């Protein structure tokens, strides 16, 4: 398949601080790719280098086959980039914003996009300052798509959105993916990345320390499963099983055990509960999540 984004051996420093260290990855046509990392890991710098806003110290970046450092105009035409909240004038209306972006890209006015994101009607002539955070995010995405880009770049796309806004955004991203648009997302929301993305790369100290599809990554986690349960008499709190590890106390007296073999742990715990004359009120088994892996990696375990 065709690589719509290709990053090879990218490095970037600010003064004596090296932010990116020889990172490489690619995003294929129709692929949704997430960059995960704590603040300062290098996510935003990576995105800004791809967009041509920052010049790499070394490495080669291409977007739809165009070298970012040699043909920035062609790259910008292929890219749709989500704006930050401060990028538009407070007095500019949604209609004026779309007119400006369409004029910049030399395309006809895209009222259809404003309608698709429910930014027409009463919102068309509202000032940017008068829009809620969710409405601003919808407008940002509509503007990013005005010229039908092949690549969409989103930085924390659902930050500040309510449930309805998140659902609408996720639905639109899935539609764009089905049309062959490549999507690169930088996010702190690991559940969102796990649900939406084909590939996830975890950045730590400017390096990619894990990369793969969500199933591959969770399978590589040191914690494979969690057993979460609550008993009627709380016997596991008063008469704990030391050899299976200390559980985490959750809300409403639930206990969570991390394990590699859920079946073996369950057999041990249920036998113990029965011997104590207690009964299970609620029980569930959860597979390790991207968040589990991320916390172990970001916490220093590679």
C-alpha cells in the first residue's frame, strides 16, 4: 500500500535539549495512526515537522510522495490540519472562517461541510468567541477538510468535547478513513486511540519505544488481564491471599488483581472465597488495555 506519510530518521533539538531522536514511521493510505506520549515526549514537535512548521535537524519526511523541506506548498495542499483554539479571531464568524480557508486553498465555498458538522443554520453567523468548545472543534475539522486533503492531522481532537461531540467526531473520522484519507492523531486519550486507530506508536523521551496495532501492543504488556470483583463479606480484604499479589482497592469496595493467567487466578480466588464462607457479588475479567502498556512504558519499563 502507498505511504501517505513517511518519516525516516527524524531528529530535532532545541538548543542542547534533544526532543526527537532518530524516529521513523509511516502512515499508509486509509490508515489511522496515533502518537501517544506524556507532555514533552515529542508528539507536537513530530507533527510540526510533518506540517513544515519546524525544520528537522536531520531525517527525511514526505507527504504523499512530496518532500516537506523541498516542496512545502504541495505538502500543504495534501494536508488538512486541525487548528488550535487560539488560531481564529474571536470576532470571525463560522461563515467567514470557511470563506477564508476556501479562498486560501482556491476552492469554492464549502457550506456542505458546515452543514455536515452542524455548523450551519444558527451557528453560521455566530462569532468564534460565542461558540462552545465542542462547536469550535467541529468548525476546526470542517475547515481542515475544505480542500479534500489526503492526510488529516489532529492534535488532541476530542479535548473538551462532550459525549455527543466525541461520538460525532469519531463517526466522521471513520467515514474519512473509509474514503482513503490517512489520519494522524496525537492524543493523551488512550481509550480513544485503541478504539479508532490501526497503528499506535508510543513516544518516550523523543524515541518510539513501542509500535504496532492495538491487539499486538496489549498482548505484549506485562499485565495480560485484570480480575475485578466484590464479595458480600469482603473476605479478600480481611483475609487476603499474599501469594497472588496485592490488589488495588477501587470504588465501592471492588478489588482489582493484575495477572497473566486469569483462569488460574480465578480458580485460586474463588476457592478462597468459598473457604471463607463468603460469596461473590460481582465479577468481571478485563484484557490489558493500551493504558496499562502506556503506563508501564512511560513509567520507565521498556
